[in-house]
C-alpha cells in the first residue's frame, strides 16, 4: 500500500506539468503572435486662401489695416484739379481699375476716405463727385454714386463686378491693371463744379482734398 501511493504522486505532478505546458502552448499560438494589418491617411493639411486686390496696375491692397500714409495700399490720386475758374472748368474725369487678385471670392465696397482723407477744404461745398462703373444691365446699371457735393453724405456702397451678369461676389484670380470681367471692374470718377462755384467769390484760391476707400472682404 505504501509503495502504490508513492508511485501515484510523480504521476500527478507529471500531469500538472503537462497541463501547464499545454496551456502555455495555447497562449503562445493565439495571444502572443496576433496577426495585424494597418493603413494610414498621411499628409493631411489645411491652408487659407489669399485676400488681395489691385488698384490700377501697380498699387496693391494692405491686408487688415486701412492705409493712412504712403506705402502699401496708398494709391495715386484719381483726379487732380488746379488753377480752374468758372470760365474754363466743366469737369475732371479719372478712372480706377479694381481687380480681385487673390484666390478667394470677395465682396467690395466704396466709401469716402476716412480720417485724414475725408473731404477737407472750403472748396468742397462747390465741387460735386460722381462715380460710375462699366455695367449697363441689371442688377447694376452703372451708377455707384450720383453726383453729390463733397460736403454731402457718401454712403459706403457695395460694388458689382463686370461679369456678364454683374455680381456682388467677385471671382478671385484677377490680373492687376485689368478692369473687366468677373474678377474686376473699372470705375469712372467725375469731379465737377457745383451750382455755387461760378458765383461764390470765396472759392478763388480755395481747395478741396478727399480720398476714395475700396474695401475687400472674403465672400
């Protein structure tokens, strides 16, 4: 009897050892050597479009700040009048070509110059200013500002492009100096003597200065 019990103990131990080894083999096959596959969408990025316009062939817009002195965005005068009198002055005309040269669609407004470029001088009361564009069909038939004395109110006005159907949303990708098409328009500025210019003797030697501000907003 004593020998039989002793003989069973090694067999039980061997059985436990076999079970442990067998379990380890199962874990190694199913858990320690898992098969895995991957894909990755790489190189994702974000970039903003550009907001810019040209005023004429060489003057370019200043981003984010209204220009108040010479430099970027400070463009040449459109009309310059000097030495006129009631006998020889009927009007002075200039043109401004605005083109959306950025990549974004944009809207534009025209307003009277602010700050130091608001109408200034005693002659302003006897000078009118009018602005037109190239369009002749609805929704824009060409009048931007009807002739108004420079002491009057010039409300900021939304500007149409010169697209076949004029649009307040200008396409980007225009060329500086271009004044036609869906990316641009040409504006004619006319200064003329007001009704009091011929009889107002105090206008002799007087002057008037003003600015025109074109503003662009991404659409």
